[in-house]
C-alpha cells in the first residue's frame, strides 16, 4: 500500500496540482516499513508519468491555443516559447522545481519537444531530486 500511495502522491505532484511528494517519501522511508529502493522507484515513476500527462496535455491542447477560453493567453505563450527556445531543451532537467517544473513540462508538449528527449531529461531531473532528498535526510 505504501508503494501505491507514494506513486499516487508523486503522480499528482507532477501534474498542474502542486503537492509535496518528498515529504511523504521521507515519512515512509523513515518509518522503515518499506524498502527505500522501491519507494524511490515508485515515486520516480509516478512523478515522471505525471509529467508525461502534462506533456500530452500541452501537445494536444496546443491546437486549441487560438480559442478564447484557452487558459494561456497568446502573448504569454509567445513569451514562454521564446524563453524555452532561448534556454533550450536542457531546462527540462529542472522539471522537478516547484511551481516551475509543471508548466515547463506542459510547455514542452505545446512546443512539441521530441518525446524521447523529453522523457530522458525529465527522468534525470526527477530521479536525481528524489535520490538527493533521500541521501540528505536518510543517510
């Protein structure tokens, strides 16, 4: 049950609904009832999958960007696109950063960033973050 809980928390925290899955991960790791390696795997997989959902939403909803109800104004989308193009695809490594990472993964979908490159860079950032959190507080 712990693994499903951390997967769900990490998934939700990677979508556009920010939560702190790191706190739950630490709580579970410190409780000692679960294998830390499995907690890391389930948290990472859930968080990466949540980012994939953001990418897919951006990818498919970008076709609706000219609609009046679209949540991102055209000038904001242009500014974000210019910023992303300026700093490049490598910014996806920072997809774990609170309040920045989730919109970044959505924007990657809007800009149709190559999915394979997206997965690699996002995975590096998100796994590194969880490993760092566990190393800092558990070891």
